């Protein structure tokens, strides 16, 4: 909704534009009327809608040129087009000059500024039996931008405040985006927006709004419960004029749309706009950026997780759309859940989370997928929470659904992680088994990765020490990304460096990676089910790990029958990530260890020879 309203009065000379403004301000007809009134600003606290309103006069007699007129028309939000009901010439000028001029300006700005057609001086023809409004009906049909027509009298103060109220209302609650008078029905964009509202408010997903759901809708949009007498009145109206609008004493989607059609036809546009704006819609019937993307600040090294409130809401959506209550969302159920969004935000998720045997999304996988996307793409994920209708007076905006963790370096200093979601990069030389290792986190074997997937990543909830649970994410570091990630020192909660126990040159390549990491890390020897070979390196993996202050290497087999052993290794990795540097000291590259050891040895030898020299001197 606009933060202010700018009303421009247009029309021929002597139709009473200035008198209308002065009569509004002074509440009496002016005895002396200037050529043009100065701009008037009505404060927000005295306007019905609580929005400051600027009223601007245009004088044809005090003419400032075409450029001035165009500039004022472009600044205006609504036009009050005034003609004299006693002056047919001024009405003809409205038809031949002013309305085409307004349409030209609107088309040039790609805007639809509404018009209030004002028939002034009706006190001069009070004895006429037929209302002068009859003569302007063809004009209103020809120009749909005419919001309404008002008869008034500046001299008798008739309909003056109403005139400016209608002008303000035409800006704040415009008809044009909502309703087509020619067709006598809601415009497609309005109908689609109201369908989204209906589906969000249909809490049990049965296709109808019960009395309880209607009452919750009323409280959500208008901050007041729905009176039973008003509810019965509304239902009876829908029953009378809309077949199938009420079914089994519940309101259908058809009845909901019909009700808003009636509101608009009766001039209660503000009711429909209040509903639409509550669910984030702009005057163009698009969900606003402010609604979808509240400002979220994330420091470097911090991450974004779902709060308990955010998780509970998403679980309630799963349960709402799991119609057969099998704890699995079929493709149609998943599509229904996201029917209030532009699309389904996930591509092929089967390579990242636990799924059913048919590849459908289980509740466990659904929760993990939201968790993963919140960590990787927090702004995009919060946007979809907005589309799904998370925002309300009780919950607030999406910021109540998320929490930002402290930076990782703070966790490293405390040697305990504050995160509920742990990210682990998986490094290793080519062919060591990174994909197999990651797939076993979700208990899957070889997975065909979609070409659209830019990274191989899996997430699962792991229960570890003392029945604690954390989400654990394994992300493969491919060759094209490895250099960039290593330059950042790893930038994760735990770096897992794999090597192939069956290849002699594998561990030396793994060491080259580990020495560039500035995060907790652990070696894992892959293919432990095969015969291991002596690594072509000066130290065994166990010796190197001890000297570098790392935990002892773990050994992993990706064979499906080793599921219990695989789980223990994942639990151990979660423990290392949850308590960084408690199981290991700050790792030191082996080159530094060797240099330091050599320096100590040289110093020791020098001290020995000095000791012998001193004794000989004695």
C-alpha cells in the first residue's frame, strides 16, 4: 500500500476545482476564490486510512504551460476530473480532452491512475427530476479508469469530504487490479491470489473452510474473531446466489471467490485488499520482496538453521498434505503442497536425502531437505516459507523460523560447536571413493547424479554420544572446486580427507590436501574390505596423524552389508565436528613438524658439543 496519496484536480476553468479544495479545508464556501489554491497536505492522523494526503489544484486560467501540466499529472496518484453539471461544454471537454490526456499519461508511465469524475455545482439544478449522472454513464463505460462518479456542491458543502475520501480510497484500494466491470467478475490475477489465500487457510486440506478455519482467517486478517451472526449472514448470501459455494456447511473455494466479488461490487474494495496485503500482495498483485525476503544478516563463518518454530511449521505442512498418512509425500501430494508457490524449489532430491523405495519424499527426508536448503540457500528458502504462508501475527515473519549461528572460529576457540547442522567437506584424490562414502550417509549405493546438480551432497540426522542428534552434511569437493576451497582453508565444521588403502600413492596425495586445511580434519582409509598396501610415504597414516595432532585414521568400506560399521564412523565424525580440537590439537603441516624437529635436534647437538668443550677447558 502506498505511503502517501497525491490527488490532482483537473478540469476546465470555472468548474469549481479551487472552491472544492477551500470548502474542504475551511468547511465553508469561500467568498473570494483565488485563481489557484496552494497545495494542501492533510496529516495522516486525520485521514480515514491513516495516510498523509496531498491535494493539488490545477488552474487553466493560471496556465504554466504543457510541461508543468504533464509533470503534475505524472506525480499524481489519482485524478479528480471536475466538470460543471450546469455546463455541457465542460462535460464535453472532459470527454474530448481531459480523459484522452489522462490515458496518454497513464500509457506513457505504464501506470493505471484512477479517475474520480466529479459533477460540481449540482445546487444550480436541484429541481431536475433526472440525475445528471445519467449523462456520464456512457463515459464511465468507455473509460474503465473512472473509479466512480460523485455529484457535489462546493457552495452547499455537499459530498465534499466524501469526494476526497473516494479519491484516497481509489489509490489505496484500487478496483482496476481486482475486478473487470465489463465481464462482471474478478480479474485472473486477483482470483489466483485469492485461491492461494484460500489454500493456505484450509488447514486440514479438505478443499473447504470450516467455521473454525474461517474464524482463524478472520483473526489473521482483521485481528478480530468472526461473529456467529455475521458468519450465518455471509453463508446465507453465498447459498442464495452461488451454487456449490457452501457444501456441508463449509465454504468452498468458489464461495470464497464469490464473496470477494460481492465485496468489490458493493464498493468494499478495502476488505479484499486487506486480505491480499495480509498475505504479501502489492498493488500489482505480486507477492512483495519485503514479505518474501526479510533482511537477514549472516556474518562470515556463520550459518542459518531452522528454529523449532520453523521446523514445527514445516512438519505441519507435511502432515497437512500427506493425505494417506503414510509418512511419504507422493509426487501429487508434493505438488499440492507447493501449489501456492511459483514452483517446487527442489530438483532431483533423491541423491541428497532418504527417500522411499519408489524415490518419494519421506518425512525424514523432507525435514532434512529443508534443513539442507536453509544452510545452503537461506534467502531463497525463506522466500518459499513466505509463499507457503508462514507469516502471520502470531509467528511474525520468516526471521522467527531461522537462527544464525556464531562464526565457526568462535566454536573452534571454545572447542564445542553451537550448531545443530554440521557441514563436512569430503576431499580426496580421484578414484578414492568419495561418492560411495557420501552415498552411504543416506544408505544408498551408486547414484546417478543429474547434470543439473552442481555438487554431490547428502544430509542425514545422526544420533551420536548420549543420544544427541545433529544433522550431518557431506559435500564432495570436486577437482574444479578444490583449489578455491583450500585457499579458504576448508571453511567447514570438519574436513574429511579420504585415501585409497589399496593404492600406494593415495595417502601422499591426501596429505598434500590436509596440510592446507585450517579446520578440524580426519583421514579415512577407503576400501578397507580389500587388501591394503603399504603407502608410498615416509610415515604410515597412523604415524602422520599422531605427529600432526589428528585423530587416528578411520577405515571405511562402502559395502551395503557394513551398515553398522558405517554408522559408527559417521557418528565418530559428528563427534569430531561437535567438539573441534578436543580429539585433536590444532593440526600442524608435516613440513613444519619436520622443520621444528630438525631445529630441536640441531640445538641439542650444539648444546652437547658446548658441554664437551667446557669440560675440556677445565
